[in-house]
C-alpha cells in the first residue's frame, strides 16, 4: 500500500489481522453526539463509544462555527481515559459514511497523535469483510493511557486566509452541490467567493476511498498538485476532514478552515456567492 495511504487509512482486513494477533489497538466508534444513535448499536469488538460533539469539539460560540477545536487539556484527559499512550495505534470509524470518523482522525492528528487511522469503509466495511460485531457499550478503557497532547500538528486557516485562498481558486468546498450553490437572495446560503466545488463524497466509491490513482487525478484536475497551499471547508468541518483524509492518503497536506461555513455565514460582513464558480 502507498505509504501516505497506509499512514492515513486501514482496511477492515488489516484491522482484523491486528486484532486476531492481539496487537494493541485503541478502537473508537465515533458518534455525532449523544442521543444521535443508540449507544448499544453494533460495533467492532473492543471499540469505545466516543462523541464528536463533546469529545472532539469545544463549546461553540456565536462566531466559532458549530464544531470548534476542543481544549487541548480536555482532549488529553479524554484520550487518556480511552487508554491512548504516545505510541498507541488508534483506529477511528463510524457507521455514517466516514465524515465523523475523519473529523476525529483529523483532531487527534492536530493534537499530535501520528499513528491514527481511519477505517476505510467504516463499520459497513467491517461487517462486509466478515468479522464479528458486538453490542457491548464502553466509553473508557480498562487501563488509562498517558499520552501528552499538544495543538497545531495539522495545518489550519482562519476566515481571512480562507477568503484569500478563494481569490486564488485554492479553496475547496467539500459539501454537496446543493449546499454549495445555495439559494440566490437567501441569506446564509451559498459558498465562500472563489471556492471550488469539491464534494468529499466524490472521493468515495462503493463506500470506500477511491484508489490513489483516481484520487490524484481528481485533485490534480481541481488544482491540488502539492505545489501550493490548499484550504478546505464544509458546513462545520466534518466533510472537510473527510476530504482532507483523502488528500493526505495521496501525500497532500491541505489546511482545514475549522469554522467552515457555519462560522463564515454567522459573520455578517463576510460575502456569500451563489451558483457555480466559473472555471
């Protein structure tokens, strides 16, 4: 497997082999927020239930966007409760397509954990591969970890930088086309001026990330060839992280606009464009 891809993604077969060999793996089943799904939903045996809204996000403010970055010490306390050590292999997955797991992956990478993987195909990919599932609910590990987290290990941009990248056609909008196009004349809809429609879902085929050749061809066509900085945003940062996982799998290092559209659209002076941008 391509080195960049293997440092970003793990297949269900690879994960099953590690678990069968009783290799230490911290498995995190990422749920959007408490109450969004049953805690006892089927999961990979040994996985801990974690929540995007409370575990991987800070408390939103009027200007932060829906999913601001978490306080680093609060995230560190959570990570230790999950049994994470500095050298742990952490595998994150969800059963909702991959965007939630990708945001958890990105946040842990941002906090300094290098050995984090997104399960390619998520829980559906796991069950399709044939290994067993479990309904056991746990939110903390039997043995606490001792990881030390520090912020800033993944690139981010703020609204001003996102606007500047938009003017250079180097800003990707990872939402679907309907959200990107918006409704002319309706406040709060549309996209950041100059942003390119680059839906995260177009990086996926059959529930899994496309081949590296296909991903490289797509990103090159969009103008991402590694020669210049690319920024990525979406509604609240989840789909953008999903797109960033795909880009990292082929060796690119885009920056996340954490506040994304939920922060941009909450700032009245920020302009919004509707329709498709000319290419």
